[in-house]
């Protein structure tokens, strides 16, 4: 006997699939921009928020349509019903994971360090009062993308970095040298240029 109201199953499947694939695509793109380019794709945060809100309601509607389809075809249940139920419900742990990961990533600082000094540096390290971060080498004319996790406190429902006096330590002409590192807001992306006078300059993105 052919199934009735197949369109209900099809709509439910595509709503669940679109919510899952689209949500992960937005999150992974936003994350890649930060880790690989130190670029804050803020538009994706807005799109991701509204995607979650809209598809929460759409997935509830999809579950309703699926329930109606199951009732209509209760005498001939099949695997497609289970697959559709799974693709809809998998969005729940998916959203919880993404929200937790987004919160943790937002408590990092992402920096793109552009070496325009004409020099090559080794063993770069960012040193704070309580923490230090090894950054690796920085070749002449190259850029270094890195992130660090400053201590922070929560106030007014937001996270703020603890005041710190950060120093950028690097090996130059066989000895260690130190530069003052600017204080950067928690969760932001920043571009710094190291010029020929070995001074750090901020670049507005």
C-alpha cells in the first residue's frame, strides 16, 4: 500500500537537514575566519543567531508534520520515518555544542602579527603576569596568526579580560628583546604591524 501524504515527510526531512547543515556551515565559517585569518566575521554571528531562532520553530513544526504523517501511515511504518526523526532531533545536541564552543572561542583573543621590520625573529613569546604563550617563529615579511586566553571575569552578563601588562618577547640579534603588547578586548580579532623601528602598530580591520 503506498504511503499517504508523502509531502509531510519530505518537508520535515528538508527542514531538519537544512537546519543541521546550515547551522554547522555558519559556525565553521565563523570559526575558520578567526583561527586562520584573525578576522571577525560579525555578520555570521547575527545570521547564526537568527538561524537558530527561526529553525528552532521550524523544527518544532517539522516534528508536528512528522507526527501527522506517522498517524496517517501508522499501519506501514518504515525507516524513512526514523531517519527523518533523527535528522530533526540531532539539531538539539548540535546547537548545544555550537553554543558552548562559541562561548569558549569568544573568550579568546585572536591576533594577526604582520612582520614589516625587515628582520627575522625566533622564539616569540607573549608574557603576562600569570600566563605565557609560545608563538613560534616569525620570518621576514611574513604574518603570524595566533590566539591566547587571558584571564577574565564576568559582569553584566558579559566576559571581560583581567587587566594585564603583556610583553612580546622575541630573539633578535642573538639576544632577547621585549615590546609592550597592547591590551585587546576579549573575544576580538586584531591586526598588529611590527615596523622597521621594532614598534607595534594597530591596524583597523
